[in-house]
């Protein structure tokens, strides 16, 4: 359930980043790039916390492939749609 919540929040934030970027007069692509960088930092910290809590690196990597890529794709799509 925690994974689905993280993906859902990431998708919402990805759309918000593109929308806010457009509202500030910048390109939606710059908002998407900023979001992807920040989301990557979040995923690295969450991965590290998961392995520190006792989960194997392979299990965490399998989960974080989805946790990172789905919101990153959402950021790209929202930048294309709003752009």
C-alpha cells in the first residue's frame, strides 16, 4: 500500500510541477526536469532507508523501478500535454 501511495503522490506532484512551471512563465519541460531530479533524490533516500530497515537490495530495486519511473513518465506526459 505504501508503494501505491508513493506512486500516487509522485504522479500528483509531477502534474503540479509542470503546471506551476507554466504558471510562472517557464517551460513545462523545465518543471518536469526539476521534478524528476527531486523525485530521484526522494527515491534514493527511500531506497537507502528500505535497505537499512532490512529489506534486500534486489527487493527495493524492484519496487523503486516503479516508484521512480511511473511519476517520471507522468512528468514527461504532463509537460507534453500542458506545453
